[in-house]
C-alpha cells in the first residue's frame, strides 16, 4: 500500500485538485434551491366581505436560478400586540383594471409556471378560510322560533 501511495499518490491528489472546481459547480447546479422573489406594488387592501377577512396584494413575482411551478401561495400575518397568527390562502386572481367591485371579473386561483425569464404580474385576494369556517355555523343556524 505504501508503494502504491508513493507512486500514484501525487497523481491522484493532483487529479482531484483539477476536478474539484468542476465538481463543485456541478453539485451547486444540482442542489441549487428554487427561489421566488416577490415585489409588492400599490397598497395592501385589508377588508371583510362575503369571503370573510380578506387581504388584497398586487405586485410582480419572478423565479431565480430555475423555473418554478407555483401551486399555492400562503400569507401569514402575525399581530404584534398579542402575537396571534392568521393564515390566509390565495383565493382569487383579480384583473389589473380599475372597476367597481361588483363589476370586476375574478378568476379562481390555480397553479401556474413561473419561468426564470418571464416575471409575472399578480393581483391576488387572500382569504382566511379558518375564520369563514368558524363563522359558518353561526350564519347557517336558524333563528330561534323559526323552525
């Protein structure tokens, strides 16, 4: 074994030193994390409607390093006063147009491909489903004496 290392050890170490940069670059490309950056535009809209508590956000998103398939967007709001957390799920895509709320056509959110070279403009209405689920029994409960 010692003879092997004396004869070939230097060559093996030199070969590894030459291959190392290419190997590291290859591994970084394989294990590169998918990153999606969001750039907000306009004001955040906080409201309450038939959908329960809502938050409206608009802006642009782009994928870094590689394309990304977006199948869900979640918004987590933490109240500073008592550290309570509220989770909002994407609910509706709104068009980038000015119109009254009743006339504005909306699209149910669905998955989309976000490519590295094509940022996408979004206008999303987020819904807090847990609040709607908590209110539903109270709204559906018949009034006393109205059987």
